[in-house]
C-alpha cells in the first residue's frame, strides 16, 4: 500500500534536477538506493526526487556528526540503527517541507510511511547480517 501525498511539483522537479547533477561514491550510491527504494514503496514520489532527499539527509547527517557515511559500515549494530533512524528522520523533515495542501493530514501519512519504511529497513538489515 502506498500513500498518495500532495507535494509541491516545482520542488519535486528541482530535486530531480539537483540529483541528476551529482556524482556519488559507491557507498553513498548504495545507501541512497536502499533508503529511497524503501520510502518509494510507501509513498508516491518520483524515485529521483526521493534519491535527492536521501542524499540531502546523508549530507546533513555527515555535517551534524562530522563523520563520513563510509564510517557506518564499521559501526556496532546499535549505533547503525540509531544512525539510520536519524537519516530517515532527517529525510522525513525535508519531505515535509515539500508538502502542499492538506498539510496536516499529509504529514501524518508521511510519518506512517517513514515508520513502515524504517521497519522494512530493519528487516533488510537483519537479512544482510546473517
């Protein structure tokens, strides 16, 4: 089940253009793809726009923590989970800024969608840790 949310179309277009201009390191690209795909399964948003939002979330996290995204691979599982929850939350906040009317209802649906996407990420992480 995916949620249909009303996003500002100009913002979506702008994000897709931003994303198309950037070159990523392999670890960034892998992480962006995983998170974006999980969120896109929950909400109707163009994949390139979601990848851009994920890239912004990663960039914001790196600045906040003064760490490189490549350091996640060496983290303990509890720290990894905390980090990914932070990344999901940063992305959710960025997407909320792009919502249009009805904003309150859309924000609630976005919260639900991101919680479901994070749950699926946990399942993905569990499968890859075996």
